[in-house]
């Protein structure tokens, strides 16, 4: 009895120690599991409808389509379903049209609407008839093919606030190829941010229609791919006339487009990232689809 009384407390203490160690291990791994779960939930909640994580590679809190318009330009801001238009009533064309295009949107299958209409709520908006028998196409700044994800977005892309006089050779040539490339990037990079418009700082030598719609000498387009690896931004200046070299000949830095137009693009980016992305064009790097 004395041996049994002596051994029981000793083995009970050892068992308690082992149980304590086991409980610590369980608590440790439970804590790890909770941390992983929290990170996973936070990641999923941060993902938007296009499937990319906001701030995954670039940290921002605001709208990447935001633009500071050249202060010398007349401007009315119009928010449509899929695009923001800065409309210039003096020239009867947009200063710029900005929108986000996600991978899912680029794969849309909404039929083309194909009926141009005046937006009677906008001062100075042109009529489709202003373009009739002028030799110029009604050139989309936000293309209808980028709006195939929604019927209203498709119809609004045919409002004349989104349209600029464009030679057919450009509208169906270099401009169309550039739009195709943007859709490819949207699918590959999860989303792109696109801003397009006429260069209204050039002299306007010609107007069309009874409204007097300005015919620009050149167009611009700037594209930001914030979720590419690494993020990329590039600009294009496209003449409103036939030219050699294709879209590669038109590639410039975003800074160059800003200097030419007087607009400030992608203002929601942190200053250091904006400066880095906008300073140097790299057409060959941009033209390769990242994934």
C-alpha cells in the first residue's frame, strides 16, 4: 500500500504535464487555423466581380477612371451605366470617355445595338444626322464591343456624347485593332482602365453638320492594367488620317498624352506609382499578354 500511495501522485503529475503540453499544441494549431481562415475570408471579400483582388498589386482607395480635365476645356460630366463622359459643348464631342473593362465584361454576348441617338439631356450634343454624307464615321470612344455585358451599357454606347468624327480607315483599322488589344488585356489581366478622346488642343480646322461638330486631327487612348504582373500603363496618339506603322507607331507614355491634352489621368494612384507607370512607354512589353 505504501508503494502504491507513493507512485500514484508521481504518475498523475506526469499525465497532467502531458495533457498540458497537448492542450498547448492544440491551442497553437487552432490559432494558426483561425489566422488562415481570417486571411482567406478577407481575401474573398476583397475580390470584386471581375475576380481580381482590389489592391492585390496596387494599393488604392478611389476610382481609377478619375480624370482632371484640362481647365481650358468646356465640360459637363455625365455618368452612364458603364462609362463616364466629359462632354464639351463648344466642340460637340467628348473631352474624354473613361471606363473599367473587366475580364467577365470582355466576354459578354449582348447583341450590338447599332442605333445612334442624341442625348437630349446634354447641352450641345450632336445629332446622328450631323455625320450624314460627310465622309466621317461615327467613331466610338468607348466601343460597343466593350459593352456586350449589359443591354443598357450597349445602348448608351451609341449616344452621340460618346461619338467623334473619325475617318473610316482609322475607325476600322488602327483604332479597332487597339480596342481589340485592350479586350485581350482585360481578359488576361483581370481588368483594365481605359480613357479615350479627341485631342482638342490641336487646332480645329474643320467642322461637320448643322451642329458644327469638331473634327479632330488626332485621338488619344490611355490604358492602365493595375493587376498585371507587373502593373502597366501605356498611351497612344492616333492620327485621324491614314498612316504607316500600325498601333506600335502610335505608342507613347501616358505622360506624353497628358502633356498634349492637358488632362491628368489615373489621379487615384499613389503619386510615386503614378509617376513610375506613366513616364516610360514599352509597347513590346505591353503588347505581350501577361497571362
